[in-house]
């Protein structure tokens, strides 16, 4: 499998996903059409489908224009996003599998950021939109802290450690600085920040992360950490969902 990272807008990522031996690809979350068209041309790929992780404009903004010149294009999203994702033709449920461009994708429904948020899992990679970021998670616009807790720590956390995480935004440096503020002695956070600063300093994207990295560095997947709880002035017996809620509230003000 090949993943071409397509920076869009100010800090969004779209992704072209293809197999090495075929000239077609899907695009995940085309924020805008122009950079996606340029990437298709550069890679010599034709577009077969759009996969949207959720309905926000910075993830679906390119749908209509991409579809304009490709009438047969399928547009995938969660079933509950009917009417919110432009041009949607496929309405997915949690656990559903589908095949496109020779790749088998499976769907995890991961509400929290929005009610219709989904992740696409394919060949050892997870495209997580604005639910799981490298070292962070999306704001709780339509979900509860419990929704986000279950999405991150029960659904996504079940994937293997080596799963590559491709998220919707380049927020990694800021997220790691927040993680370091909550867990100043966490060496995995310090090392990852160093690595990511090196990469972004060269103008390269910080993605992909891995699920192992997220378990070690992402405060929203580290609700058991005694140091994180102490930083938030929560007791060692506080339940994990309220730890996630307090972490999210602190990040909103960071
Ligand atoms: Zn969003
Ligand atoms: Fe977004």
C-alpha cells in the first residue's frame, strides 16, 4: 500500500491511498480540490472514491469539485452523516468492510469530535480524522467525554501497536508541548517532541505516528498516569472518563 500525504489549507492533511500495482487511488478527507488534483497528477493516479472521516468543511470541502469531472465517483461516510457530507453515496456502519482500488477497508465508528466520526482501517494503517491526533484528540463538538474515551481507549486502542496513525491535522508539536506540561518526566514525550521538531523543521509532516507512540505519549490515552492525574489535581481513584474530560478542558485553554 502506498500513502501520499497531501497538505491542504493551513494545517490539514488529505491522503491518497493506492496499491503499488494499480493506477487508481482513493482520497481521504479532501479539504480542497486543487492540491489533491496536483497530487493525482504528480503521482500519475486516477481518483476512484472519496473517503470522509466526518462532515466538517475542512475535511469535505473538495468533494463537490472533485466529483464534478468524475461522475461515477463514490463518496463514503458514516450513515449518520447523510445530508451533511456533500455528494455522499455510501453510508457506512461500525464494523462494515468494503473493497475499493484493490484494498479492503474496515470502519470504526468513533464519535466524540462529531457524532458521525469514523476511522478507516486498511493494511496496518488507521485514518483517524479529527478524533485521534498525534499526541492529542479533537474537540468535543458533538460528543461527550465518555464517547471520546470509548473511541480512543476501547475502539482504536484495540488495534495493534505497530498500526500507523494518519490524522487530519498537523497539530503534533503543540500537542506534545501540552503532553509535556502534564507529564514532565515522560521521556517518550520528550524524545518524540525532539524527533517531530526535526521533521517539521525540515518542512516534512509529522505523520504517520504509530499506536505504540500514542499509548506512550498521548495524554488522552494515558488517563491512568499518576503524574498526569497529579498535574490535573485529580485523585488516583478518579474514574478514567473524568480524567479525559479534565485533560480536554485543560487543552482547550492551553
Ligand atoms: Zn473536524
Ligand atoms: Fe478538522
